C-alpha cells in the first residue's frame, strides 16, 4: 500500500457518525478493512468502461403499465336491487341516534 488513505481523524469521524465505540484493536482492524475496500475500488476504476452503456436495470424492461380501462362496473345497481329502499343510488336506512 502506498500510504494510508484512512487516518486517525477520518476514523474518528466515522466512529462519531456511526455512533461506534471501538477499542484500539477494533479501530485498527476497521481501518485495515476500509483500506482494503478503497484499494478494491481503485482497482475497479482501472477497468475500461468506455464501451459500456449505463444501465438502470440489468434486465431489458419495457413499460409494463397497461391502459387503465374499466372492464366491469362496480355492481352498484345489482346491490341496490336487493335493498328494501334506495334513493339517488344510495341505501335508505332508518335514522339512528
């Protein structure tokens, strides 16, 4: 490794943001792991992605929405046909207090 990318100040800030209380051994291990992660990201940056198209999703999805068309009614007329009384498309019931 060519120099540390994660210094004590950065690690302290990470501990504060993540609300961690690490011992010195845990802190050193976490710093080493973060260094490995950053090294891996640098290795990924070496890849030639000029010919790769950006993707939103790995599968070739097309618009899956359908036209919103009513295929059946709500059955209100059939329901009101069974009611003892109805008025203006609503049930008429006795007043309760």
